[in-house]
C-alpha cells in the first residue's frame, strides 16, 4: 500500500463497501462524516482524494459522486486515475525560494507572473539549487551539458547570462543566480 488516501465524505454506505475492499486497493480508505473530521483528515493526509456527493466543496482534489448506483469497478478505476494524475502533478512542482517550477510545462512562477524555460535552463536551476556552495562553469558544463571537462566553450556563461536577463525582464530579479569568485549559485 502506498501513502495515498481516499477520504469518503458523508457517504457511509460507500465507506463500508470500500473498507471491505481495502486489502485489494492501492490507497487507504478513510471516513469523514462531517466537515470537522474532513478538515482534520486533510491536515493529517498530505496525499489525498475526497469522494463526496456535495459539489461546492471549497477544497481541491475531489471527485463528485452524482449518480448512484455506480459500478464499484468503474469507481475504483476513476479513483486510481485521479490519484495517478495527482501524484504526477505533485511530483512535477519544485519550489526554489519564492519561485515554483512546473517541470511538466517547463514554466517558473512568481506570484501571477510566469516564464517559459528551456530544458537546460531548468536543469541548470535545479542543479544550482541542489548545491549549497558555488558551482563552477566547468562543473555545470560536465554535469548539466555532459561536455568533456577539458573542452573550451562559453556555453555555460552564455546560458547563465540569458537566464539572468529573462529573470530580470520577467520578474525584475537581478539576484536569482549570482556570481561568486568560485562559481554560480542561487541566492
């Protein structure tokens, strides 16, 4: 079983059925009989999907059950698909300082502004953000671009220069990637 949770909100008969099938499911089934218990379960479960009859829930990650009866196999299939989509989306978002990077769309966000990035720009940002110490051009050249260490090129410097210009133009941020005497780092 993985760490995904199905919160069944105010549908007791469905909770009973799903509880009986628990051993055959790839998610944990939890009942939420009222709003207070739903709020509590949402706080406890980081990876959840809510099943409800109510349409105006002011929360994310839920499936509305409109038509009853419903085939259990179709419902489980729908739940699994939604949990897979959710897991994919959750894994695609990286937060660096005040920025959010969506790895799927290759965009970086700050408040209501977004910037389209290339694959190499994302790889560069991720590599720099994972290193606490400044990273040299030669290290980026080797690790991100997979160039030979002794190859003489200004690829890294050119990409960093262009990336900085993009951040300055879009976000008015001149200090996202800074240069130090030992290399580059994300501030």
